[in-house]
């Protein structure tokens, strides 16, 4: 089975440029928000973590997205 980090990378690349908060990503992935938050910090280049509006819940939160290539 893929790690949370691998799953997160695949999901964010599939939804390139769309911003997600930890809670919404966790729901999509079937993981805990803390696992998603930790994985987001580790995925590195090609991804951006910033303050903004989540595309799913529309709340202002810390969000992550894949950068367009």
C-alpha cells in the first residue's frame, strides 16, 4: 500500500493548482488530518503550502496545492 505521502502526491498532481486544506484532503484520502499535514511538509518541491481558501470547504485555512508544470 502507498504511504500517505505517496497518496498525497498523486492526489495533488491529479487536481493540479486546486487548493485543499488538511481536513478535506484527509477525507478524500481516508487518512487523518495530522497524517496529511505531516506528509504535506515532506513532499517538497513542486507543491506550495500557503494561507488561502480551500476549494472543497471554502474556508480560509492553510492549504496545499501542486504547482503547474
